[in-house]
C-alpha cells in the first residue's frame, strides 16, 4: 500500500476539482471515463507501493490528462465543425513492444505527407498547431526541456527508449485522458486496474476520444495520420470500429528479446517511483500480457482474414529499414515520393542505433529463460515465421 500518511489521497472528485481550477472549465465529455479513473486511483492508493513523491507524480499525470481533456472538449464545443472532418485511412503501427515500432514510426513520419502524433501535442493539445508550430514554439520547447532534464538525470531510460519533444509518440496517449491505457499499468504494479483494463474495460470511449483529439489536431496541420502504439493488439476491434478504413501494420521480433527488453524498461520506469520492484512479477505479467495480445491478434485474423494486417519482421527492419518501409507503401498502394525517400534516408543517417547508449538485460533477472520463452511462444513463432536466436 502506498504510504500516504502525509499526503491527501486523490479521488475522482479531487482530480476533477483540480483540473477545473487549472482550466476554468468543467466539461470533460463522456462520463463513462470515470469508471477507469476511479479504478486507477484506487489501485494507486492501495496497490502501487509508490514513494510519496512517486504518488504525487502519478496523481499529477492523471490530473494533467484530465485538464488537457477539458481543454480539448471545450475547443470542440466552440468549433463543432471539426467533428465533421474525416480521419481518412490512418495507418496504425503496432506489435509487441520492443519490436522496432519506434524506428518504423520515425521513418514513416519523415514523409512530408504524413501527419504524426507528436509528443508535445499529446499533453498540450489546444490550440491545435499550425504547420510551423509542429516542431517549434513554446509548447514544443517546454516538452523538450523536460526531455533534456530526463537525459541528464535518467539517461538509462533514453538508452532503452528515447523520444524528443517533437518525436512521434504512442497514440495510447490519446487514450490516456480516458484513463484506459497501458501507460498507467507500466508505471506501477496495480493488479486491480490491470485486470479491469485487460479483461473488463470497454475500449470504445477511449477510441471515441482518440478520434475527437485527432480531429482537433488536424484542424490547421492536416496530413495522412501515421500512428504508433504497441498495445493496439489488445483492442483491434474497437480500433476498426472507430476507423473502418484503417491500415494496420504489425511488427514481430524474437519473443525472448521482446520479453527481456520490455521487462528491463518496465523495471527502470517503476524504480523511479516505487518503494520496491518485484522483477519476477514483472516477468510473469509481461508474458501473460504478450500472450493475450497475440491471442487477440489471432482472433482478429480469424474474423477478418490474414490480409487484414500487414506483418513485418524486426530482423528485416534492422537489416534493410528503407526497404521494409517501402514494402509498407507498396502494400497499401501508396506512392513513396523522392522527397519522402530522401527524408527517411536523412533520418537514418542522423539517428544510428545506440545513439543514446546501449541497453543490456538478462531474462534470468525476471525468473525467465530464453528456452522457456521460446517454448511458451512456439506457436506464435511458427505462425508468423519469426527468426529467433536459440541458446542461452
């Protein structure tokens, strides 16, 4: 249980009151999101094992998400015509985490015709940016300052996963203001919220807001939405219900490397805010989570056919990143302009692997073995023909 003896335990009412005080607004849209908020705050108070500072940071994250949501809903109240503008043929990139989605989304986003969901605008969304504000201006600068501070005091996080203030970020941050997103579970071991999120939650309210947010953000800076969220295999049906013409791309990697790398990232994040971190539990819950993601992907294919998703291999992405990206354009009959090709080559030249440091991890630290992971995911490896490295 979190030590909140000297802290005021947050409630949905206190979060709403603080968000209203910050914004001068009261409307947050769909009241269905209060279910997730209530469960999340209860898990944070009772299960997370946060340090007092970690608890304050977690509550601040939730409060800021609610305040940003209020500003977005207010913007739409005053500009309802934005909701009539379609989000056409968005591309969603996903896969188990640590499978090359970051490299892929950065290459795709280098295309001048693409419209990525940028880190700064995920947290400070209105007014919607003009094209010249996507990579400049006070909101970007504030986000970059926070990144620079993280690089100074927690460089190991960027060695595992780095984003700049204007990098394409995970569109689960468009779900986070609905309090139905994996990001919350990654921050702390919160079993009650995790069970609800994976097995009971209705994902549609989160995706409804996801689309509303994109409709705001594209108001002045349109483009072909190109989005990334490793966790989308959990809710593909809700995604397609919201975006019927979505283009889906899934990445695959040796699951032993996926599990080890993901466990290492989760451990690093939780050690910053929690009193203790149970590495064996991280290992067990990551395996459970990835098993569920694969099962839901397989069920989606069974319902909609194998061509419903374009699949790519991490090994191909590492060996021939531009060729792999060109394959995505070919798959969806999308022209790859010389300008886009040149921009992707320039990105690769400026962002070599390991730019922010190396990343080492051991499965054994999480109660797992390479052989055991391969045995557990044998059907997945065979079905998607994933190259794997055997041995210790």
